[in-house]
C-alpha cells in the first residue's frame, strides 16, 4: 500500500508535468515568440510552487521519523535554492 504522502507528491509531479507538456503544445500552436515568452513566464510560477508543495508534503510524511533539526536543515536547503535562483 502506498503512503498518502507518496501519492500526493507523485500526483503533484504528474500534474506539473502535464501542465509543462500542454504549455509546450500551446507554444507550438501560437507560433509567435512574444506570446511563447508569456506562456513560458507563466510556467516560471508553476515550478517553485510544485517544489515547495511536494517538499512540504514529504516533510509532513517524515515528521514522525526525523527530528526537528533535520527538518530545519531541509527547509534551509529549500530556502537556499530559492535564494540562489533569485540572485
């Protein structure tokens, strides 16, 4: 039996992948660079949201198994990813 956290994380990744594929098809259909850039910019929101959500679900699933220090280190790592991407 699969854990709820695993099902949630996999579902979000499948939805995210589907959005990416649909956006790529939409870009092909638009066939205009300016409109394609708008679609691509919209996708820039999807990635970080999915990353944060799947990480949160995973940490909730691990909450009973890992201590607070390790959980804080994981959150710090995710924060550093976002800081590194912004700079």
